[in-house]
């Protein structure tokens, strides 16, 4: 009996931990995007003049990504735990695959950007004279603003579908997820601030999950 109660308590804590992880991820990733957008020009073919003043902000933003990734993995794990045995294997596979691909591409882009920052701090003149800066800058732009965002859109669609089928969070939030996912997929490369849509949506559903789990459970009727 005590073991069953302990298992129930652990399963009740899991959604709260996942919701908190989702909020942490959303705050860190949104901060990352805001710092990058404020420091780096929109045009990926820029001459790199921003490095002289904006490199420190970018370096700080890059250091947020590993922690955001850890929180996102925890968030995904708890969402899968909420699905339990009811999960749809097709959409659950797309959910997991798109989330991991998004995270992997975010890490790759961050590593390339970090390499540019380190090279600029070591050999600034040689970096700007070579083609390394241009290649790295365009590669990071393509990965973050095109490929990673498309995977984020697929993640939102699969998560919203599972939410509607399994009741993971309110239906209107899932429908909003469909609309925002289409916006991400179709506006990739055209709207500079489009990436911030993803962490804001994760923040919304994380808050909803957290609030729903903070509500006291209904009292059981007494047995005669």
C-alpha cells in the first residue's frame, strides 16, 4: 500500500517538474533569441562589423543554449510520461524525432557560432579576411532560421495533435499551436523575429500544465 502511494506521488510530481522545465526552457531560449536578434544584423551576408561591439552579448546567449537543451529534454520526457500507454505511436515518434532534431540543430548552430566568437577573439583580422566568417555566419543563419524552425513547427503540430487526442492541455492551446506552427513553417526566412514564437508557445502550455497540477484533487466520497 505504501509503495503504491509513493508511486502515485512520484507521478504527480512529474508533470509539475516537466512544466517547470518547460518554463525554464522557454525563458532561456527566448532570452537567447532576443540577445542574438539585438546584437546580430538580419542580413546573413553582413561584413561582421557587429563583432566589435556585440560579441559579448552573443557569447552570453550561446552559453544559455546547453541549459535550455537540458530543460527541453526534461520537458519532452514528462510530456511522454503523461501520454502513458495511450500514446499514438505515429505522432509520438514524430513528436520525439522532431524535438530531438530541433535540439540537435540548435546545438550545431551554437557550436559554429561559438567557433566564430573564439576565432574573432584570437585572430580577428585573419578571420575577417578569410571566408570562415561568411561561411559560418550563413550556415548558422540557415540552420537556426530554416531547418531548426521547421522541426519546431513539426514538433508543435505533433504535440498539438497528441494533446487533442489525449487531453494533455486545453484544446484551444493545441489549435493555437497548429496556427503558430504553420506560421513558423511558411514564414521561415522572411520574419526575423519568428523563432521567438516557439518558446512562447512552450511557456504557455507549461504554465497551463503547472496550474492544472497545482489544483487540489477532488475529494473521494466516503465509503459507508
